[in-house]
C-alpha cells in the first residue's frame, strides 16, 4: 500500500500530558466516514452531545504511533462555510467557534475515491483552516473494481496533504492511515498556515469569476479530472437502470412502499418475539424477587417499581435495534437517499421533508426509536416538527386500549353469541379509524406548526445519490450497539426514574388491610365478609384451590381501594370535574393518570378499579363484561358508546407516555419542546374527545 506524503519540517509538536490530542473525522454524507470511524474505534466509541447543543458526536480512543488520540466523528457536511442546522454546528466545531469545544488538533478528511470532485470541495475548505490534515482516500477497492486509477501524487500536491488510499469496509490501508496521522500531529505547526495560504491563492486563481464558490467548484473538478477521475460506464449503466425504477414517480412509490412495509413488519411483528422474551424474563425475575422478599413495601418497590421500571426500559430495545440495523443497511446500499427523494414529493405538501417519512412510519411500532431516528433529517426546523408530531402516529402501546374499546363496543352493540362476525367488523372499523385519525392529526399538526411556531419551508431536497453498494454487516452491528447504549444510558435512566415515580404515586399512601372495611362501600364490605367466610371455610376443610381463590378475591378488592386511596387515585378524583365533559368519571381518570408511565397501563388500572385485578386484564371477555357492568352514581352505565368513542379519541391523540417525553427532551436538548409536545397534544386530545362525546351523546 502506497501513501503519498509531503515533507515534514521541524520542530516537532510536543504531545501534551494533560489530555490526548483530538483529531476530527470530516467528510461528506455517504463518504464512508462512519464505516472508517467504526473500523478505527470498534466498540470503544461513545456518543454524546457537544456542550449546550443538540449536535451529537461520537468519540473514541485510537492508538497512533506510541500515543492515543481522541477521534471525533462529526456529522457529515458538504461545506465548512455553508449549510444548515447540524452542518453549521459541525463547521463551528471544526473551526473552534463552538463554545466549550476546543478546535481539533488535526483533521482527517474522507474522500470517496469513486467521485473525487464532489468531495474535494470540502477538503479544500479544511486545508484553508491551517490545521494539520490527512486525506483518507476511501473506497479505493471499489475504485479499482470500476477500473479507476487515482494519481496520488496529484492529489497530494494539490491539497498540500498526506494522501492515504484506504478501504474502511475491508480495513485496507488502516495501519498506514494511523502512521500518517501520527506523523502529521508530530510535524511543524507553522507549515500548516503556509499551506492554508497557498490553498487560498490556488482557489482564487482558478477562474476569473469573483465568486469563491464557483472558483472552488472549478478547482475541484479540475483536480478530480487531473487525478484520473472517470466514470465506469458499466457502473453508471447499472445505477441508471436501477434508478429508473427506484426513483420513478409511480414504480418508485411501489418499491418504497414495499421497503417500508418490510421495515414496518420487522419493527412491529418480528420485534414482538424478543419483546415477549424480555417481558417474560422480567416477569420471572419479579416472581423470584417476590418469593424471596415476601409481601412487603420493600418487595413492592423492588418488583413493581425497580424491576418493572427496568423491564419498561429494556423492552423497547428490540424495536430500536431492528430499526437502526435496517436503516444502516439501507443507507449503506445507497437506497435511503432514493427513499427520501421519493417520499419528498408527498411529505413536502404538509411541510415536511421526505426524510421524515421513515421515522413517522416506524412510529407505528414505537415513538421512542422513531424520534431517535430523526437524526437523518439535517434541518433542525424539520427535525423538530417531525419529533413533535411523531407521537400522534398510532404506536403498539395503544393497541391494548383499542382492543379494550373495540371489545366493549362489540358487547354493547352486538351482545348475541352469534354476532361474532359483526363484532369483528366493528373492531376493524374502530382500529382503522384510530390509525387514520392519528395519521391525519400528524399531517395537520405538522402543517400548522410549520406555519406558526416553526415558520418556514421544509429544506429543499438537495442530496447526492450515491452508487449502489453492498452493505456492511459490521457497520450495521456497531451502529446498533452504539444506538442501544445511547438509549439505555441517556433515555433509559430518565424512563426508569419516571417509572419509579409513577409506582410511588400509585402506591402511597398505603391502605392497611385492616382499614379496608373503613373505606369500602357497603356493597364491597358485604363482598369482603363473604370472601373472608369462604376463605375460613376452605382453610378448615383443606380445600387449597378454594382458599387461594377466596384470598385472590380479597386481594383484588383491597387493590381496588388501595389504588383509589393512593396519590394517583386522589389525583384522579381531583381532576374528575375537568374530564367529566368527556364522559370520564374518577375511575377512568385514575387510568388516565396511571397511563403516563405507558399508555397500555390504563387497561390493567381499569381492571384493578373494577375489582378483577391485573390478571383479569388479560381476559378480554371478562374485562369487557366487568367494565361494561360498572355504573355511575345515577345508575347509568359507566361505559356507553359515547364514552368509549371519547376514550378512544383521547388515547389516539394524547401524549400519554412519559418515556417518549424523556426521549424528546434528549433529542431536542431542551424540556421546552417536550412540554410543548405534551401541551398541544393534550389540548388536541381533550378538544377532540369533548366534541366526540357531546356529538355522540346527542346522536345515540
């Protein structure tokens, strides 16, 4: 492997003892920068945000020569002077203009060997900064396959930098790159200022135009041609043939829909298996802990607070990992850029870029990984709008609520045993309506946000369509590992704390068992005495199963009033006047309060308040029959059709998921956007549910 290096002058740079030197990795999107970073750092990388910004950067320690350096992977950018959002922040970090962030000691610029001219523009800008620079000529293996011969001497001379041909995918040239970085860091610090000045003169002399932007492009094209850049006719024909289908106004939409359906299926269906295993695993762990700790407050904290909270964090991992694994593969192949191009025609009409479609689609499985995947959207405005509307898409956590409403509506409208078909049609219609309402609400919200709080137009789609390539499984797995750790360390800790707080609100103050008779209603006291009598008789006769059944009924009755006695239950009663116009009474309000931990919790909470316990929530028929028999103080049914429709609409539109709020805060860098998200969705849900209940009550 040959590397073209320029002469290195003395004196040498002294390596500081306080910290390793910092080297920035810079390159265009689709230049293979992330692949190279993963190749150099492996699993030793960590992800964090620059101080006071939402700019995410990955850092890792890399051994070069006899020292270690901190390698910083900046977001992809086309220019260090122009751009939007993260491009500008990345450029500021590169120039040392970002508060609290030191300028890098050196820069490694990644250039795609198969399309030099497009990448030389950025390389020339970095050269003008006067910072030590090494050029990594990436994808050299693909250039050879295309029959390209790159003149390294020409590139090295024109850029005044060491040029190392590498392949981040195969590892070719990586050792030579490490040596080049070490040599450049140890070189004369003053020579780089001279090289920067020479590059400025070189750019200024390439054209008569006074526009430096034009001059730089002219220079880049000229150097690319002089260095031996050419286009393989075979590769070009193959790419054009595929793109005629992939980007076609009609066929492209079909291909895009098929790809997204596959992604949606994997997130929504394939992830259920590991999620069920995780759920079962934490359930088993909770049972073992309960068996060891017994029936105590500490046991409840460990089982219902800590273990359940941890389970509530980890259970999201399969969906997050699958999403980022597939997205990384699609990006590596070059299709993701085509997908954004196809979706842009549709999304632009509601004020969103095409790249917003994939996060919004994946939100049907879970909003948490969907919000995390908005990193693909360069414009901060567009990304904020997408994050704010993603929770309106129907996620899998809402499905238990939809199923409960559909079952109860079916029992009310079609109570006969021979009307299962009718109940099925009704359930399908309710599910379809709920999904449609979420999509329409998200589109409308994005349009309104783009005209009010976040005024402006979606970023025009200007992107490079990279050549099609075989994806790298190594890169995909490293990306999945990185994203999983980010979720567990940053969002997961917040989710765990919130889960424990919800547990505390639904547990304290506790209701002693001997005080149950003092707070229970007369009819419940009669049931309690009956259960106690049955328990005594069963124990006396040695009927174990009957005794366990009687004890379970007593526990369910106690749990029902314990929830009502807790802070959460009292809060439910306190807000009853607010939700009464929606058809909710305090028992439904408790479910609404508890569901902030996770939307599906409302089903088990309603089961507890109905007196059948959490296990009863798993029996759809029992749950529907029991909730359907509950009455209001005036004797009318608690769950009638208007109330059910109101509850359905409320849960379609409400922000009933504190874990999602935690991720919103992390991805936006501020609680103000999470609060705005919660506020506008709550107002929207309340208003829509109010209209639904009042109209339905007038019609039914």
